[in-house]
């Protein structure tokens, strides 16, 4: 015996099917301008938004830019100059000037979240050079994507708002990533491309690997990194585990044990510098206070944190050449 299907439900099902087939009036993805990256800057008090769009039928990436008195106007005008309805769902990165303060970065970040509504894992980074010209945007985008993969940068748009008063962001310098700690109303801490910058990025969760030259130029270090934090009565211990590590000697006469010791000394020296810089600037960009509070309680000065270095396997050492 057949079970009768309510006419009302049949009507709803037919309506849903029709909406799916016609796309609710929304252009097909192939008919949209797919945004891959957004570059923001300001000149003479005027905001500019530069949209880098996905490849067209000729296999070329296109640009659409707009200017306005406000960031919202600049983004809107850029969207209007795109060849089709813009789509941010496949957007990969947003780039902003490195000399902006945190308040302005948050303003532009909110604009993207509210107006563009891209995926929350969209990467956010700062540019230490001049804003890109439309003719250079594609080359810059591809260089940034390759460098993000190489250095394991993980600075998401959602992460920009993870901590209310401070944040850490990678800074592209053209030959590698530096790092900047920003704090509302406080001093900024900037590191150029170096072991210090990469350790700082690992400590605050913005990266998961090293690819750099040791201070003094004795060797090059590449390794995947994992960080474990343990709060103890005598201070917080940070255990840095290095995986698939390689040490390539850049000077003659350096043996494997010597290179390993040099790498550990360089990491410890970088750690002391980061602690000193963050203490002088105030704030807690490494997020250590919550660990200290869980053991020490309120109103007590926590002991200085420690860094322990663990090699998952003996690092592969290579002679010069």
C-alpha cells in the first residue's frame, strides 16, 4: 500500500529542486570573478583595494582595483571594476602595509570578514615593500604563496582577532619573511628575515618550520618544528622538537656535533632576545602568562621561561659545497 505524501511537502520539494537547478539566480562559478588575493594600501589619505582574480580563458590572472575615501568605498569600487560578480570563497591571502598599526589592520580585517566573507583560514601578511602595481600583482602573489609553503607561515584572518590587544604577523621582505609583534597602544617589535624571526613565529604559532642561516653564517638549518608548553612551579618550559632536520655547513672544518651545538646555541640566544624584547615592550605576544597563572596564581612574578631543544632524529649534516 502506498503511503500518501502530503501535497504541501511535494510543493516544498519541487521549489527546492527548482532553486538548486537555477542556482537561485546567482551566476555560475565559471561566470564569476574569483578573487585569489586582496592588496590594500593608502596614499594621500585615499584607500586602494587591488583584487587579483583567478585565471581567465587565456590562462592569465587579471586585476581590478578601486579607490575611495574609506576602505569600504575602495573595496566596492574594485568589485565594480571586476569583469564579473566577485567571489571570495576561494581567496587565499590578504596583504597590507607593514607600517600600519594594529588598529588599522583590524579595521581592514573586519571589512574583509563583514563584506567579502572569505574562508576564515585566508592568510594575512604584511608587505615591507611598496604596494604592488597591477602589472606586478600576479608575480608577487605567486612568490608569496611559494614562500608561505616554504616557511610554513600560518597567519589566518581569524587569528588576527584571536587576541584582542596584540597579534603577530609575518612581514614579506622580498627575500624571506620577518615577523612583527603588534600591541594596541604599545611598541611594536620587528624582526627581519632571520633565525630570530622564525623562532618567534614558531613560539607564537605562526609557523611550523625553520629554513634559515645560523648567525655568523656557519650553517643553514632546515627542519619541521613542534612546540609543547608545560607550566611548572619553577617556570614554564617550552619544548621545541625539531624533525627531519638538516644542517648544511657553509664553512669548511665544521663537524656534525659542532654544527648541532651551534644550532642549539643560536636558538637559545634567539630565545633570550625574544624574551628580552617582549618584556621591554610589555604585553604577552607569546601567550605565556596563562600558563604561569595556572601554577603561580595571581599577583606573583613567574620565573623566567625555559627553552628545551629536542632533535627527533640526529640532524643530517652536509659538508660545504
